[in-house]
C-alpha cells in the first residue's frame, strides 16, 4: 500500500496497515505524502467529516510561530503541498519572524490538506529551529565564516534537511554530501582523526591529503592528534610548502579544548616561522559565547555541529481561521484572517474561497 486512499482512508485501514520491516525507520517521501507520518486523529477527523458530508468545505488555515526566530522549511512544505488543489501564501525562507507572526496561509478544501498538518508543522518547526541556531552562531562569528558540521548529531534521514536549514540561517557551507548538493553547494570538510591515527603521523597524512585531493580542495589539516598543536602546525606548513590553507584545531575536552590562548599561540608561532597567512579553523563544542572569544583570538573559520543540530524546534501552530467564508477561531484567538503583507511566496492551485 502506498497511496493515501489505500493506507489512511479510515481508522480501520490504519490498524490493518503493516509496514515492511526494512531496518531503517525513517519515513520515505512516498510515506509522508501518503499521510503515514500524520497524527492518527487527523485520519479520524477526515472520516468523521466524510460521514457529515463536510470534507468539501473550503477553509483557510494559518500557521504561526510561537517564538521569534528564522523561518526555514517553506520550500519543502510547498513541495509537499504542490500536488494538492490548495492555495498557499508564505513568508520567504531566511526571514526573521516575530512571536505569533503568521508564516503561512493555506486555502482549500479541508479534506484535501488537513491530513498533512502534522507534516507541515514538523517541517517548518524543525527547519526553523536549526536555521535560528545557525543564525545565532553566524552573527556571533561575523565576518568569520561558519560551516555546518552537525550531520553526526542527528538521524541520517534528516541530516540533509538540517544542513539546508543551516545554510538558510547563514552558514557558508555544510559537511553532508546530500545537504550541500541539494543546495547547489560543494560539501565542506577537512579530515577526521581516524585518518591521522591510521597513518600514524600528521605530516605524512598531510602530504597524502595534498597529493590525493583535487587542486581546488582547500588544504586544511588537523594538528591536535599526536603532538603540541603549534609544533604540528609548523611541521605541516613546512611540509606543504605554501599550499597549506589552514590548520584545524579540535582539541578534546580531556585536554582542555580549544581556548583563545591556544589560538593566539598557534597563530603567533606560525607567523614567527614565516607562515602568517595560514588560517586557524576551529571545531568542537562551539557556542556563540565561545565563538566570540575565539574570533577575537584570530580564528578564521568555524565548524559548528551540536549547537545547530541540537536546537529546539521553533514551535509552530496551525489554526483554521475561515470556514466557507465565515471567520472562526478557538477561544482566546481572533476569528478571521490575520493581516500579514509579507506573505509573498505563492502557490495557487485552489478554488476561490466562497462567501
């Protein structure tokens, strides 16, 4: 079963649905479009509305943000809704939104899109949460570039979604292949400690990296695996003879982590050795506060993972505000459409609202 009518036509069909055991638990795009990620009560709602002959009613639903942040996920939401006979108005991705601001309005027959409320809110909330966190670190680092290194902190099914949201939030690059390529970018990365441990020497690994990687790939080498970071940085700079773009510091917490003092020392010793243009790229447990201090010490690039990946979703709510041309709202909210002239992104497939 892979169509909405077959899988989630009613509660009985849901209880009789048995997904194949494929090991990996993430939903496919087809399963999302089939409504299988919906909260089950939306299936019951559709069934009841059909019983009452009300599923054809034309409604307007508004999605608003419960907290201020950066909006992302609009493109993916529009892709989900594109096959449906609905009209959508939305804010542009990357826009700062205020608390309670309407970010999207959907008009159409409730029976055509109501089942997808769960997916719509999930897409917008998760993507906006990641974009908001990315914007926080980007603003702290400005003008030093930030790259999203968060793929290892989330389920692989959503790593590319997170990386795209980070790019919407202002990150200059992303490490996951799918996330970067979907955004038309080249994936960004350096080398893992595993490579250095397998090779057994930083300089030997750096030379091999220089020989194997394409000419356009930046030469950024980890220098915290075996010896003092400043000593290793100079050894690598000498070995690559002008081709070293930057060294990367990812010193573990067990050794005190990357500190502003360490960055200043490495930069000073590189300069004294005749390599003032070698940059210092830092990753590992970065927060806006740490980034500000490290930027002042001379860092030239940041790889941020957990701060972006672990961001809380930017909570979203969907409310019906019009039913067959009649203003409606739950108690505590104002009936009728909410004015927002910034809803400039359009998808127009629906019949006109009656009334």
